[in-house]
C-alpha cells in the first residue's frame, strides 16, 4: 500500500496535528483508515488517509457534515480495511 498522511486527533479540541505517514491500519498505535467522500457536486472523489487518537478498536464509524458554505462531506473511519471495503468499495 502507498503511504498516506496521518491526522492526529487532540482530545477535546477541534484542531488536529500532522502525525506523519502510514501505509496500514495499526490498532496498537491507534491508527485507523479514514475516507472523506465528496457528495455535494457528485464528483465521486474520495480522499483516503489515516487518523490517530480516535480509540476505535473494532467496527466502523460514519458521519455526515454540512458546513455553512453549502459543501458537504461524509467521513468514514474503520479499524479494519474490510469494513471500508464493505461500506465504500475502497
């Protein structure tokens, strides 16, 4: 797999940190796969990366966000790649 950026979460904060790069899910280091799906303009663009500090050990989380700028994105985090494949085909 190719390396992708790791977004570091800070508990209780809206800001994040640059936690380097990863090329796989690592539950020991709390590194999970994340996808952001652009759905406002139907471009089909999917941004893939990793997130650290969420604390998920199994399963998946999905959320939808609508900003005041009228752009929308859906985010999915999974502790296993198979969950991503089932939900997004990635």
